[in-house]
C-alpha cells in the first residue's frame, strides 16, 4: 500500500479534524481579552514609566488599568453575548409559533427562499417538502435563511465573559512582570520586548486556528501594539513630570 493511500487511524482522524484543541472554540474571547488588554496595559505602563519615571507609579497605574480593563471587557462580552442569546431564543420561539399558527405563510416563505437560490419546478417542490416535513429542520432554515441568525445559539454568556476576563487579566499582567523584577529603565525595555513577543505568539496561534499565514497575523498583532506603544511613549515624553530626569 502506498503511503498516500493509507487511511488515518481514529486517533489521527481526530487530530486532523480538531488540530487546535478546545481553546479554538474560545478564539474570539481569548484574542479579544488578551490582545486588547495586553496592548492597552503596555501603553499605560510605557507612558507612565517615561512620563513619571517612578516604578511605584507604574505598578499602581498598570495594576489599576489591567484589573479594571479585564472586568470591563468581561462584563461587556457577557452582556453582548447574553443579548445575542436572548435574541436567538426569542426568534426561535417566534418561528416555532408561526409554523404552528400560520404554516401556509411559512411554507411560502420557504419556497421563496429556495427560489432565490435558483430552485425551480419539481426540484423546488422537493426542497420545500423536504424542509417542511421536519419541524426542527424547518425552524433552522427559517432562522438561518430568513433571519440571518446562526443555526445554533451563541455559547453561554457567563462562559464567554469569564474566558474574556481571564484571558484579559493574564494578558494585561504580562507587561507588569518586568517591573516586579527589574529597575525602572531595564524593566521598561524588557516590558516592550516581552509584550511584543507574546503578542506575536498570540497572533500566530490565531492565524493557525483560522487557516491564515501564521507569520502575517503575528506581525499584525505586533504592528498594532507597536503603534500603541509608540503613541504612549510620545505622550509620556511630552508630559514628562521630571523633564530633566
């Protein structure tokens, strides 16, 4: 048997189908929390380090920013995901009610949907019959095709909020670690370098999960953070409390 003809084992099949693990299911929350909070905190600590020149001030400002940003972002993701879930379940209940109360109208809507997709004649009749013969399938088609909603409800809002909060807090604390280990000036340099390396890794992971060139997304994350860091450095230098220090 040729190597190219060999069938994958069950274990290999699972690897092919799920190469990125369960974390990929939380891609949106991890990227949103970690990238945003790491970049924001990096800007805060660099700006304060250059503007104030005091490591205690940097620590206080960085911790305050990281914690408040993480809580805020987790709460926003929770409320927005909750709104999406509420809309989804409300729309599903409405479609079920309409299918029960006005099936002819709903059946005509299914016909119009498939006509718009190019179905005609007996193929159109078969498609409509196939959809409307199964109530669950019927509801899903109306949800996706008529309302433009996903076939399944969004993930639980609490889970999305917690994942965003944790990812955001971890990401936000990364720029602060050098200031706990080093004097102000070397900590400032190490903070920028480490933060950009972590962001490159996060972007590369996101690229692999989404099938994009990993290096392109890695550099994209670095570019965004780099611009934010330069802006923070400029503001810190402009508003320096001790210009002669």
